[in-house]
């Protein structure tokens, strides 16, 4: 069981937290764990960059780019081939005919790293245990060229409806949507080649989109960590020996990231792998991904946790994200 | 969802043939996919799925009603295409296409009925009372509409891409 990490906040930090609407605990923890707290908070107080991902399942990517530019969109390439940063939009990017036709979908660059790490291949069986609204599922379907089978789980009926709608809009025909908790994946008869656990989390990395996350209390970290642990266990049970499991979150909390990974290494037949070179060679805003923390509040974690990675808003020009890639031990 | 029986597959194929001969087979071949069906209150819901997904659906420990790409449904032995099916087949069915003038695209995507003069071109098999594919001037599918005899509301939307914004979630 993961206990929340308590870091006392200095009086000056408390004043700063009050001024920006954060709980004391959050800023104290970030100051302890991550570089340049001032830069981080400044980045979180500015509107996040917007990205889109071109969908080759429905349209030629170059044609889509040309059409959007002709409509007045200014798009800049990123380090990921199909991912473009929206620098200027004459109107809402989600209201174009091309969006409605599924020629692209809106997805932050950081979120696209999870499926890059998972690296699904055509013909495989892949599970997405917390799939709604479907951006990562669509990305996986693209990588699989609409072959193989993708099983996308979400327990919420309304979110699952949105997931189905997005998959249909983007022309995905290799996916089934299950209105069930991702833990149900352990009951599937056929083991998966790859499993994605993009886990529900406290969402500190997306404060730019949801400022309510500024006032998290310590109990929320532990609650999310419990759910994440259950999903990791179910994912491992559903994974074939030798299969790949990618665990990701959009939070900065070590309880949900490195400590969760360390617990998985101790309790599950998983070992950590380095991320694919497409990610280790990646430069976002000129910087590599930040390695996972191996020293968390005085607790020394296994050195291989440095194979996990973070994006941070003030370093990488995208939302905060964490990912880890595991391989299930052979039987 | 499940694979259709031989009889069901023949029924669906016949319904697709009414649009153009061999349409279902062409869909399955071009996309290397298979038909899935689901009985739903006297009608048959249709989907197109990868072969591997179809195999998983058949081996599944629970029902999987949301598998594959929705193709529409069979009602009274007639095929009612989905938006997604329209995107796949409209290019093969030019004779059943209504091409809109550019200024009519947005109103159509808001679900509004259009006048006959909003239609720039119509295929030779378009007919009053029948459902047709609707495209923009570039030939990209916007939805489905019924042609009526009312000049002021000659094109009645049946399904349009704007649904994804209005209700798709």
C-alpha cells in the first residue's frame, strides 16, 4: 500500500501557494521532486499548447495539412511525425469538416507518447484498460493499420459512448468497446500481446486544463494509487508472457508514478524495459524526457526506474505525463 | 455482435445489392474485413470488423455489442447505412450522390433541410423518396439525406457529420 508523501511547506512557499491558488502540499512536493518550481508554476498558469494528430486511417496526412492551412490554421511540426502543434486557429479546431470526417483528432503531444512506448503492431491483440475518450485507442488502431484486435475499456456509460463515437468518426474497425472497468480484462480468454494502462490519476500534469487540481489533498493520491495498482494487476493477468505493458499517467505524484512502478516490480512478474529509441532520442523543446525519480523522499528505488520518463510543462512544451514500459516475464 | 449465419449474410448481401451489385463483398474484400451482426428488436445491426476482432468476439466471455465499425442496420430487409458506411461506399455509388454547393455545407452539418438549388450535382439514380449520400464539392461525405418533392426542403438530412458534435460525446 502506497502512503502519501508529506513534505512540509516553508512560510514563503505557503504565501506563494495562496497567491496562486495551490494547496501548500502540492508546491512543497514539487519543490522537492522537480527542477525549477517557479518555471513549472509559471507554465501551469499559461494556456497549454494545443496539438492534433493526423489520422491516416481516414485521409492522406499531407492533404489534411494542406486543407487546414488553406483554411487559415498555422501548424508547426513536432518531434512526433503525425503530431502537429496548433499555433493559430481561425476557429475551433474541433469544428472543421475535416475533424468531423475523422481526418485528425485533438490530442496533446504528451498523451501520444504512451502508444509510441507501447508500439503496437498489425495483427496483434492489444488492450486499452482506461480508454475514454479514445485518443490513444485511435492512435493504436493507426499503428495496427486497422488489423488485429483492440479492446477498449471504460466503466462509465457516457464516456464509453464518447469513446465509441470517436472510434467510429476516425474509421476504426479493429476495436471493441467494453462498458466495464478495465479490471474485467483479466477475464478475457485470450492473452494480449500488449496492454496499455493509461491510469485514472490525480491529474497534476493537466492543471492548465483543469485548475481544480491545484487543491488536491493527500488522500487523493492514495485513493488513485489503489485503483492504479488494481489495474496494473489486472493488466498483468491479461498479458501474455513476453508481452509489453505500458503504464502511464498525467500526474506528477511519485505515489502514482515511480512508487507504483516499484511496487509492480516487487509484486508482479514484470521487469522494466528502456523506452524505445523513438522516445529516448526524442527532444521536446530541445530537451530529452526527464528520467524517473530513483530517490523519492529518502526512499531509494531500483535503478532501472530511470528507464521510465516524465514530460513537464515548463521543460517540454506539453502537458505533464509519466510513462513506464514493462515486459512480462516468460512463463 | 457475432458473425452472421449463412442465411443472414445472404440477406445482408441482398440488401446491399439493392444499392449496387456486389457491394458487401467489395467492402469485405477491399478492407480485408468481415461482417458482424447483432439482433436488436427485430432488426439487424451491422458492423465491419477486422478478422482478428471477429474471432475475439466469437470467443468472448461476454456479449460485445460495440465491436467493429458501424455499418448501419437492416430493417425490413432494407439497408439503412450509417455515417461511417457512407464514408466507405459513397465513392463507389456516384449515381446515388447529391453534391452540395459550398455554401450549403455548413447548414447541412447543422442538420438543416436544404433547397434544391443548394445541390450542385446529383447522380443519375437519385430519386424522390430515396436516401442518398451527400458530399461537399470535393466529394467528401457529409452524411445521408432523403430527396423530397418539396423544392424548399428538397434535401432532408437523415444523418450528418454534425451529429458527432451535437450528440457524439
